[in-house]
C-alpha cells in the first residue's frame, strides 16, 4: 500500500533529480497535445484534458505504486466518456468519474489489484483493438476536413454520416493530417528520445497559422483556452443519479485499474523493477476523485507516456510530478498558443495513437492462438465496436473465465502471466 515515492526518496540524489526533471519536461511535451486531442475526441472541451493531466497526473505520481508511471487522460476512455457525455451530459461524466474513484479506493483497500492477472488476455486485446477502431473512426471527419453538422456516437450511423459528407472532403486538411502522421513516425524512428508529438503537431499547426490556411483550430472551434485551473467543487449528487450512472462508473473504474496495472507491468519490464498493484489502484482512485473535483476527465496510467518517461531517463515518481507541473506552467503562461493547434494535426496524432493501441506487431500471434482465444478476442472486439463497452467487458470476461475454468478442469491450463504491453 505504501506509495513508491516514499521509498525512492529515501536515497534520492542530485543526479536522479536531474534525470527526472529532463524526463518530466520531455513527457509533458508528449502529454500536452495528446491530452488536448483526447479531450476533444471524447466530446469535452480541450481544457478538460489539461486539467486531467495536471491534477490526476500529479496525484498518480505522488501516491502510486510504480516508480515511473505517468498518469492522465488516455485513448482507452474516449469511447466510454463520449457515450456518457452524449447520454448524461458533462455533469454526468464528472459524477461517474467521482464514483469510479471511490470504487477504486474500495478495490485497493480490498487488495483487488492482484486480480488483474485473472482477466483473460484475449478480452483485453479484443476491447483494446475495438477501442482503437472507434478512436480512428471518430477522427475521420477532422482528418478529412468533412462538413458534418453532427457526428452520431454509434459506429455504423457515424460511418454512414461520414460517407454522406464525402463530397466536402478538404485536400488541405487531409494533407496536414498526413504530414503530421509522417512527421510523428519519422521522429519516432530517427529521434525516439525527442518529444516528436509536440514538434509534429506544432510544425503543421504553425504552417496553418503562418499561411492563414482555412483549417479549423482549437481556437476557432472552442474559443480561447483558460489560463488557470478551475476551482474545485463537488459534483451534483443524488441517489437517483448515482444509480443511473453506476454502470458507467464501474466501466471507468475497470478500465482505469486495468490500464494502469498493465502500464505498471510494462514499466517494470523496462526498468527491472516491481510495482505495488494495490497502491496503484488506490492512487487511481484518488486521482479520479481529484480530477472530478476540478471538472476533469477519467484518468489512468498511460502506457505510451510511461514508456516515454523511462526512455527519457525518468528514475522516480518525481519525473511524473515534474510532468504535471510543466503542463500547469504551460497552461498558466502559454495557453493562448495551444489554441492555434490545427484540428487535422490533432486528428493525425490520434490516428497514430489508435494504430499503436491496436498493436499490429501482435496480430500474427493472435491468428496463431488457439481457436477459443481467437473467438473470444473477435467477440469482444465486435461487441466493443457495434454494441457497448459495458456489454463487451461483461460478456468477454464471463466467457473468458468460463473457458479458463473449463481448461483447468480438463487439465489443459498452464500458468498464465499478464500480457506485456
């Protein structure tokens, strides 16, 4: 249960501090455009992404059970957040996030963090790929510059609406989006330690501002970004509203716990360490409560940002604290500049994020797995895309655990360890 920062600071020195500061600033430059893009794709204002990265990111690093975990808004939440906002409004999302935080606190105190090992791997892979598909579909209209008055939330109606607006395609928007994708991929290959996301999005957005190109930006669509954090406030709470939002809060708690623990496992493999799962779940609970109090989005450990932190030299949770404070400093001093970021550039960024979430390097392995695992993966994927994330998780986990019990009863089950992501 003990936060990692208390352990690591016992032998902290100047060399570690220097490494943590460099890594924290580097990962902040990666998190900044991602936080804005994820908030917009979720149907929220872009400033909500910054608030979440600052408040939740700070709490996850201060209280968490991993040495190098970086927390904030992630792509995995786009689907559920968009659905909650569309159905219950933004105040409904804040209450659902608030409730999810307390669910995770209870899970942490009950030491449920160790149960992640029992979630079937094909289920995790299936809904991760499904979420990636939905994220990519949600960015098509900005990537192509389509004129769509309202994009439906459901997948098939969304595709139909986008297809009907195909004649409004903007070659300029598409060119900017593709240029952003190419720059991100090139910089990851040739300069992996450099914060290529902010550079790629910044360069294409600079071209839009310098040439006064007719392309949507954060400023033109949402207005100027605030330069301060909002005052904390309790969400509007009623028993009826809580029962109504309970399924959504359970999904948020499940996703936050799973993704944070998987991210911590990846970090362990990169640094040769060992995280504390129950402390991590507790931290996610406090972080989501804190984010909700400031009107932010759900948060969790971010795998890509955590990996970036490790590659940049992050040694302790201080790097995560520096990351959150750097984003706060940018918000206080340079919020107007973020308003010039071009929407096609952010769409290109999320297209790359969706592609990476789907983990294409593992597809061949999925196809070579046993038939029951393939069926479970495809079932979870299809339910995620065409039905509902709650249904996908419920059906997938139930079917997966039933299969596992059947194999164990038949003497076919070997020891299983959580997937390396």
